[in-house]
C-alpha cells in the first residue's frame, strides 16, 4: 500500500494480459473430444462479453461463437466522465463490433436476448431467432433499482435527473444540463451503497465537473450525498479536491446527511435528514443489481447478483451457463471494466481447456482503476487476486495505490498512463 504505480509496473500489467493466461489461450487445444464443433453464445457486448467472444475465436477459430448485443455502437463508461466534464467528445468513448465480426469471425447479432432455456440450451431473441449452445456466457452488466429512492423513476432519469451510469444518451443529457446550469446553482450527486459499478466513478465525476465549473461557472459548487461512510481512494480524492477545488466540493456521508430519503424531479430537490437540497443539476446514481436477463433466467440470488463458481465462473444456479463482469459475485473484485476483461480472458482459457478435455489452469485475476481528478492529475489503484477451489482472495502484497506523497510529475504520469490504459484495453477488446 502507499506506493505509486510505476510506468514499468503499468506496462507489465498490459503486456501480461492483466495476469491472464495467454499461453493457454493461444495453445490451439482441440475442440470437444467428440470432434464436433462447439457452440458458444455470449450475451452482452461490453468489457466482459466482447472480450470472451474475441479470445475464444482467436484461440480456436473452429469454435462457433455468437455474440448477442443490441447496441451497434457501445459507449464505454470508462472515460465517460471526461465527456461529461467537457474534456473529450462522445466519439472518444464509442466502440463498434466491426473488427469482431469481420476480422475475428465472431457472429455478432444485434438484438435483445429475452429467454434462456438451460435445459434445452437455447437462447431466444426479441426478433424471433433462436440459438442453441454448448456453453452460454452471460455478461449483462447492471440494471438499476428504480424504486430505491422515493420519487425517483426511469422516467425521471431520462428527463430531469440523469444517472449517466450507462454511457450514451445519459452522458449527453448530463453534459447538456451542466452547460445550461446557471452560475451559482448547485450540482448534486447522489451516490449509492456498495456494491455498484465502478466504485470510484462518482468521485471522478465530481472532480471533472468541478474542473468545468471552476473555469466556466465559478460560483457553483458540488454536493455529494453519499449513502456510504467511506469510499474508494477517499484520501486521494479529498487531497486533490483540497488542492484544486477548495470549497467547491462538499461530501456528506450517509450518517451525516448523505442518505437521500426522497427526490422531487419537478422541484429539483433531494430530501435528507437535514432538509431539502435544491440543485440546478441532480445526478442520481441509483442502487444497482444484475442486468435484467440474469433475473429473467433465474441466475441471481437474494443479493440481486449472480453467484458463480470462482474457478470456472459457472453459475451456481444453472450448470452450463457462465456469468462474468458486473453482474457476477466474484470474491472481493470490484465491478469494473478491467475486472470484466480479466474474468473474460480467464473464462476463455477455461472453456478452451474444457472443450479439449484438459484440466484448465487457474491464473490470477487483476483489477486496475484510474481516476482523473483534473487534466494532468490522476490517481489509481491496482490489485491482484488468487483463485482456487475455495474461492478468490485478494493478495495484500499486490495492492498498489497512488501515494499521498506523489509528486506533480508522478500524478501527471498517471494521467498519461490512464489514457494509454484506455487505448490498450479498448484495442484489446474491440479491434
């Protein structure tokens, strides 16, 4: 702990495939002992689903790999806060599936999966088509618990109080609201309890909104109403806020007025135990659960997330179905793009091994999260996780967190590395 990630360590993470097992992925193992052509259907084309589809096809071109994803353009949540803060255009976070389809040979079907039959091993789509599978990978991301806060709804999110936690139209809506904000009006960000997607994102968002306000609307301030008592990289964020945005960002924990009891989209107010807070912009990040298809298929437990075997990511509810990414319960791993990517790499390796009748390896998993506090100022945390039949555990000696004593040059280097990381991981998945 407390040691700044060096450029060498960062590059080593990239070149090692985030601690996955590239040797096994590229080993050309035979497909199915019977010699028949294995069919893998993947639901969800984000950081988890697109990765596993690409790596399966790269490792064994004879596999029939079908990726089901309704979006033709996928906007990444990583770097979307930079769009909200006006540092990058929407095109920067836009990815498509052309390379997966045309270069790697994945069958990409732009439609919604509506019904999974684990007995017949079929997936039915909204458009009427049906696909059989030998193995099914579900990487549906998250859904939102709309009724968790009185007064909030999907309709409110799409009109007045965006969550912007699924990049795309929500990102653009929040950006437009900031542009229209009157100088002096407040920006309120409501952050949920754990677990939720990308636990550092609300605080990076506050930072980059503050960067915009400081330049264009300096009389405005940000209030973060947080349902938690602590948050990830808290000391690093607060140090950055004190240095760059003194007096502009106020964070309230759940026990000190941070719990939002009610929202009024018409009046643009958030009610807490301390009374009403009125905002010119109110960004509500609702509590989350596994994506809808996971519920419809009976893959979730009482927590709202999907329990899995932590070696194979196979559902503990339905054999033959594997769940990765934000929807899955994968030990202490955070719900993030890198987590989903590494889980997908390891799952691809496991599936190739199982199809070839060989005992799969159990490589380590990794997480890596950069947060931009301002242009040229970023902080990060990285971790590694060991796996065995007893589950997944974090390696305490492998955790690397930006030092509180990091120099301006080191923080600037991390900002450069964050962009290098983004280009590397999106190229790894969608190119």
